[in-house]
């Protein structure tokens, strides 16, 4: 992290990353945050830098420190009446995901069974102690990082996926080869900030703006079996939607 320069003070960059984790639910309301020592090790900075960042979060009312117990995320409203789902064609999305590999290459960072973050467990409707098949991959375009992909799959879907396939094939193709049937996909786009992991793999400063695309894949039983979180560098990615008017004067997303 130190090798990538930024005019923003280090403590403030860490503050905005931690703030994003709190606002996005990465640290759910009421959950215990990592200790200052753990954050110091994770971000590879001094204790005083972490302390300054935490003080900003306390002042903003996002965290609460309890003497002898630790630091906890404070509950806050994150939903909006304006947040609605729009239905488009699943076939078109799956075709796009299969084709996105053309002209890009993949590098597998990890592939293992482990406990998933709380936000993923909530979306998957599984217990926090349940293990999921979790993978992390970097997709390169023209030899430079383009996206960081995190995939969370039910064990029965991910058990036969090997590193060789992960290094060459789009995840949606791998899961369908393993017998998964995609009935619906919910996709959410969020502007967010690069934490230390995202920054390292996308070669961008901590706190830099990135686009997060979350896709929840459900089968015929309407149960999520695969969740993808893809982080894109904002200088290398744009998302474009075409709205076409139908004969009945309604608009179709394409």
C-alpha cells in the first residue's frame, strides 16, 4: 500500500474504507469490529493512524466503543423506498457473462471452502457458521487488472470446480456445467471504495473509487445458490443500459 502514492492523508483513506464497510453491511449492525491491533496489521500502518480513523467513525456515530469489550457497529437505516428491482432478460445476461472472457485473462487468487462474510450469508439465507465454496480471481485486460471477482457458491455447486477451470472459464459457465439452472438473477451496482485487498489486486490506492456489481443467482426453487461480487476499477469500466420503447409504449431494458 505504501508504494502507491495519494494526496489524501493515510488515516482518512482508512477511515473512508472502514466507513464503506459499515455503510454497506460488511460489518453488520451490532457486530464486533476488528481490534486496533488487527486493523494495524491488516492495513500495515501505525496504531495512531488507525486511532485517528476510528475517532472519525465515532464522531460520525457509525461505531461505538465499549470499555473492556471492544468496538461495535451502530445500527442504521440503509434501505430506501426508491430501491426497486427491474426485470430484464436472464438469457442476455448469461450470454454477456459467457462472452466477457474474450480478450481477457484470469488469475486465480484463492479457491476454498470457508465461512462467508455476514452480508453474503444473509443473501444466501444460510447460517454464519455454514461453509461455502469461495473463490477470488483477478481478470486482466491488456495485461492490466480490470476486475476482482469474489464468488460464493453452495457446496453442492462448487465442489467439482477446480483451479484449472477457474483459470480459463467464466464462473457462470462452470456452475451451469455442474448442473445449476439459473431461473433469476438480481443485479445491484454500487459505487464504493477500494479497501486494502481490492487496492492490492487492482493496483489502485486504498480509498480509490471502484464499482461493485453484486449478482445473486437463484434456481427454480428461488433459492440463491451463487453470489458474485465483482469490483471494477472506475477508470477501466463503464456500465451502459439501452432503454427501448415497446409497442405498448412501455420501456424494455436491453
